């Protein structure tokens, strides 16, 4: 399917055409209009796009319909409009987000290959990328791009599925509120699911980790009886549901509780090596990234290749060339090493990044530059303090915090009298500190929520 006609879209979303008299020549011409992409930005809507006007808390994008239709020919709308542009398709639906999801789900039902869906509080993107890498050794894999994993992003990923011939698909599903996974599972219909970690991300919405677990595990709610879910055995909350789900469970990780396991983990300047074990199978693996969390992600990627009957040596070779989006190791202009882990942060991912810094080979000092973490709800201060306690006696020489919330990290870490601590207010102050106080041989970790704009620090100091 290279495109969909308006007639087919109407059937997919149970919509009704406005602005043209049914049975007229104009009506018939509109039914034949083709669409091959989706746009939610009126300024970027192209001729063959369908415009989806979202209704948000502050903005109702229905007011941008006329602007979108300057180029596009098709739009959803949840209401009758006062005027209609002749020859344009106005598809009336009950709710534009639900219509978008129905459109994605319609395409998914036409896809007859295996669909793997990944969710979790942290590590979704890296896990999805590693699974894609491992399975791509022998297959053409369709996968989520960028961060198109939400209630609006996932349907767009699904819509493009049939336009990208593949042997299987790896989807990333992200949620931030109750009920969203019900909708995503309904349209994604995964054959295999992966849950990475149940953490403190989005506690502003879910309140407790147990609530987060309940919502995340709904990824399996639309799976057939022969479905399989891979769960991280290193996470006690996921281990606690062992034997309590209606689908087959396969546990992965580094503990004895894992059916597929990583052992003999060694970190060097070039990356991390470990051995993949499943029953009698043992496969040595080297990945060019750092940290136990990345080893666990690579383990489930190997586990999926194993489960699907693919060549494990080829999967391991593919993982050895893995290039992720999230964590980079680069040089600064003044010679020190930067661990750029600036793509968002939660308490769990920040602790994992600190483990990477702790184990990173360096001839100089280990410096952690940490910023505020958002969307943590009522426990924000305590969750920041927990990161500070994690730093104590953990081989960090200098701690630099940026922002008001991260002062809680500094206060808790001050228990370790061997750590030099600096509390800064802005990223400009952080840039100045790094440029004037770090030298060749030092290694610095940068980690904060996206809203802290730590990427701007890296841009300024990177070689």
C-alpha cells in the first residue's frame, strides 16, 4: 500500500465526508483523493498529507485547518465548519486523536508479519534500537523512528508500516497517563512484547511504581494466547509478576532469575563485553557502549533473535557495530572526555549513567554534571536526593549540579566528604566551569531532563 484514498480512510475511521453533496461529481472526486502521510503541523502539511488537528489544553488546532489545506487536500475535523474549500476532503470524526489511532490500527491489521513492541519507564529507545540491530542481521526490520512512540506518534509509525516492506517490525510504545497503553496495545497488536524497567519516570501522573507497572503491562492486553512477553529479571517489580500473566513470560537480565542471561561483564575504553547464556548456548558479545543497563538491553535483543530462530553469531556481530542515539563518548575542545547522556533523565537512568562514569577508564578525575529531573510528582525532592545518596562512596571526584531541584542531589551527596561539590544555577555557568576547570584526562558525565537544555552545553564544549 503506497497510499490510501479518502474512501478507504472513511471506512477505517468510521468517518463522514463534509462539504460536498453525496453522489455529486465533486463528492466522487474527493473520495478518490490519495493520502500517503500524516501531518499535525499545518505549516508542514504537504499535498498528499492528511492533516490531523489536535485539541490540546491550550490550543485547538482546528483553527489551523484552512492554513493546512493551502497545500494538503484532506483533514480530519471533530465538528461541522462554517465554510468548506471546494475539492478538499473534510472527514468528520468523533475525536481526531482516536481517528488517528484507528487509522494506524487499520494499517496494522493488514500487516501479516511479526510485530515486537517495547515499553518501560527507561531504556525503551536503546532497547528498540538494539533489537532492530540484532534482528537486521538477517532481516529487513521496520521500526519506530525518533520518538514516535506516543498516543499520536505510534499511529503515524503504524500508518507508514505497509509503505516500508519488511520481514518484521519493532515498535516503541511510550505512555504518560492512565489508559494510554490500552489504546496503544489495541492498535499495535504486538505478537511479542518487551518491558525494560519500571522506574520513577512520570510519577507526576502515575504516583507509584506499582501503578506504572500495571499500566505498562497492559502492552500484553491484546496479545493472543501464543504471545510472548520478555521481562527484565533485574527489576524486582517485574520479577514479582512471574507466572501471573496470561501469556508466556521470558525473563532476561544478569541475575539467576533470568532465563536468558548476561555474565562475565567487562567494561573497557572501547565498550563492554559479556557472554550471552541461554541453556547450553553461550555467545561472546562486544558492544561499543557502556554500562550494565546497555548489557541488559543487548541481552534481550539476543534473546529475541534466539526466540525467533535466527543466527546468534550474526546477531552478535551486528550488535558489535551498534550506534545508539542516546549516549555518546566524545572529546572536549580542551581535551577532556565527555559522556554525553543528555537525552532526558529519570532517577533510574541517572543512576545507570553514574555507573558508567564510575567504571569508565580515565587517567584524571570523574566529574558528574547533573541537572533537574522533571515529571516526578510529589516525591521530586526525595527522588533527587536518592541520586545524591547513590553518588556517596561511588568513585565520583567532582559533582556539579545545575538548577534548583538538583540541589537536593548535592545536599545528599555532601555526606561524602571526598567529593568536591558545586551548585550552579544556569547552563551558562556550567559551560564556564567546564571550560576553565577540566583538563585532558578528566571524564565528565552530563545528564538532565530535556527541559534543562544540556545538549547546549555539549554543543559549546565539544571538539
